């Protein structure tokens, strides 16, 4: 019953504040048809990412975890003029679906999809001198969130926003006895945030069509 209410409120917010967008809807449909897991952000969360990118005046965005490119399209919509998105995906099949969705949205020239384990790709980005990025969105395997945070800092500068999804884990984040790798990774990430003097961060619980979870928003000082 509670989940039904959360979903109904999400639908209400989306209907009023998130206008229909054909490329985004087609991206969802194409991802489902290709058998991708439904792990993308909700429409209202996607618009939040876009608004944060606009508030930051982002010209250079890094996304860790592309899936079908749904959140990538939202982020690209918040870019400043001549901005670019680099998005990292470990699964080659998912990356192909994402590239098609991104091209269909008219964003092929501003989005680069890199394929391979994100930890390897992040290391290469640092070696290449990529960045600094204005906004970094972490939404890949949660077991490595603390390690993604380490690399995100390497690719940041003062004023960079680091955002991470799925940090509450339906409340399991407070279970210090959990052996779930995703919960353990989320806890290590939160502890790393708390111990890192270079960032000021908070976390917000979210409820809605995606259940009970949360976002971290961190500002690099």
C-alpha cells in the first residue's frame, strides 16, 4: 500500500512538472525491449540531475554507469553551450543500446560512451588529463562506490558537484551487520565522504516509483 502511494505521488509530480519528452520515452522503451534491467533514475530524478547541471553551469560532465543512456540524456540536457558528457559503461551490449538512444535524442556529438570496467576507465581518464569535470554522477555497481568516489575526486576541482544514487538501499544502509556487497559499498562510500575534508556533503532519502532510496550530493571545496 505504501509503495502504491509513493508511485502515485511520483506519477502526479511527473505529470505536472516533467513534460513528456519523446527521446526519453523511446530510450526507456528501447532499453526494456533490449532486456536491460530497469535501474535507471525516475523521470523526476532525471529532471533533478538536469536542473543541478544547469545550476552548476556544467560544461564537462562525467557519468559512471550509463545503462541505456536515460540519465545521460537528462544530464546532457543540462549542459552549457559547447558542453560535453563522458559516460562509462562496463557492458558492451548496454553501451550499444545507450549509443542508439543518445543518437536518437540528437546528442551523439556531445556524448562520448566509453566501454570497459569503470575503475580502469577512470584511471585512464586521469592519465589522459581529462577533466576537471563540473558534475560527476555515480550510478554504477554500488560495491565500488567508495572507489568511484576516490577517482571522482581526482577528476574534480573546486566547485565540482559529485552526485551518487542508490545510497539508502531501502534502509539497509543503517544495517552495519549486512553482508550485501552493495550495502557494504554504500556504507564505505558514506564513511569516505564523512572523512574527506575536501568535500561538503549531504544525503537525501527518496521515495517513489523506485522505492525507498536516496541521493548523495557533495560539493568539492
